[in-house]
C-alpha cells in the first residue's frame, strides 16, 4: 500500500494473533506522553485548544499554531480520558493509552459551537441552533430548571446549542470519544443519527447545570439518508469518565413536522445522541508492526488505528496496546470496512495482510519508524 491510503476489506476474509516481540521505539524512563493534532471539521488546525486529563486537569497543555500538542505526565497503567476545549468549539473527549517511557498518537477533530442565546430562566425557554441547512437541534427548558453549582435557580443563563448530523463534514472523526455504548455491562458498536451538545453558563462564564427534577427536552433533526425510520430510537449520553455512551431512555419520532424529528427528555447535559446498535457484531483485530517482512515482527505500540464502515455513521478509533501493538474493534455488520493507522515519526506503509475466519478479521498494518536516528524514530523520546 502507498503511504496515506486506506485499506479496504469486506467480510470475506482474520487470522489468529501472531506472536510478536516487545514494542519497538521509545526509551526507558518515566517520560510518557500523548501527542497529536487538533483540527476543525474543515481540516483547519486549531490553535489554543486546552488539552487535559479528565481525572486530573492540572496535567494540561495547549495546541500550537499547527494544532499540535504534547501532553506529558499521563498515566501508564491503562486507558485514560482526555478533554479538548476551546471557546467557540464544543468540548470533546478521547481515550488515551501510553506506555511508560514511550509516546502515543491521538488526533482529534472539533465541532464548532452552534447558536448561543442569553435567556431569562423564570419562564419556559426554547433555544434552537441556527445552521444554514435548517438541521437545527432545539432544547426546551422548563421554568427555573437551570441551577448553579449549589443547586440554586439562577435568573438568567447563557445557553449554547450545537447540532451535529451524519452529513456534516468529518462527522465520524469529530463524533466525541468513540462509537461505543454500554448495554447490560457489555460494549456495543453504535450507529449514529445525530448528536447535540448543550453548554450552560452564567454571565461570568461559570458552568451551570440542569435541575434533574425538571427535565429538559432535546429535539434531534434528521438528515437525509440517515433516518432511523422507527417510532422510537435509543437516547444516549456520553460518560466523560469512560469515553463510552450510556443509554438513558428513548427519543420519540414526530412526523407532524418536515423533516421529521426525534424528541427525548434529559436530566443533565453533556453530549447527547440518538444511536442504534446491532444484535450481532464483527470483531476486527488490528496489529501495527514495524516491518512485517522480518521475523519476529516488532509491534508498534501507541499507534492510532481508525476503522470505519462504508454505510451509516460508524467509526471507531483506538490506540494500539502494550506490549502486542493490538487494537480490537467491535463493528456493526455488514462491511465493507476501511482501516488506517498512524503514529508520529512513523511512515504509513499501509495494510500488509488481511484474513477472516468466521466473524473475526485480523489486519497486519505496517508502520515503519522514520529515519531520524532516534529510537522508534522519535527525536524527543529521551
């Protein structure tokens, strides 16, 4: 494969995971980092994005003029959540994974914020986005339903509603965190029909919240070609601590308006989405290696792997594991699917092999260390 191309495969072809040596690249010593680039949905780098650990905001950095960041001092004992925020953009999250003494890559795409409105909260308020295509989410707030951190109602609030639909440019890449939900304690892949972000602040910029005893109603617009077509669809909120989506009720279809919309009640605000999940899944295992032609193959840990499906709004991203360089995905069938992987200071040589056995597909992906003279091609990994 040529550098930068995507690998295409269907459900006709995976092998058992091959034995690999330990991760290549990096150095010993406690200097783990997560690095990557932040862009908007037009692909323009975003400068000044604050990147921080969700569990420890004091571990933080800011993107430069090229949208590049290096977050140092991250955990090395498993997955961790990272938050990305900047005024004018809806907050987003990503799941990180870094080995001690090494680095991993995580690129992020941000949605620009939608319409902002300042409202009096003593009466019912309806705040809608103002997209040029008319696909606008709408939120209805009961009287006195917005409170401060102490739980006391506030007289006024600044409310921002951001609408995201599958026909938006780079929707799959900008969709917050991952297309993974939790049902009955098990992960399921989600196909999305739209997402809404609502931010509540007072006049000083302090965060406000919804009184859980006074639910608000979110109205989701439906984009052409992405209509669930069912009377109800599951309603999900993003758990920023895990990076996974949690079902909280259903949204009900209203055909009396054109195009049709779905409405659901919520008791708190984060990202909300209307998603479905399949009754069966296809497992995709991706191994990133330095050179698949040399035995034993040396895995590339900390690579960012993206898998997407040609039909529907579904995409999944993960950082390859330690020490095998693996990323495992549960995908909604049927395919075909596309796979790509990347890591800073590595050359993308593309897919080396694809094999399928039953409902499991294994991909060997070639990421060759760049010729910088440093371990793993990383000039600042000492």
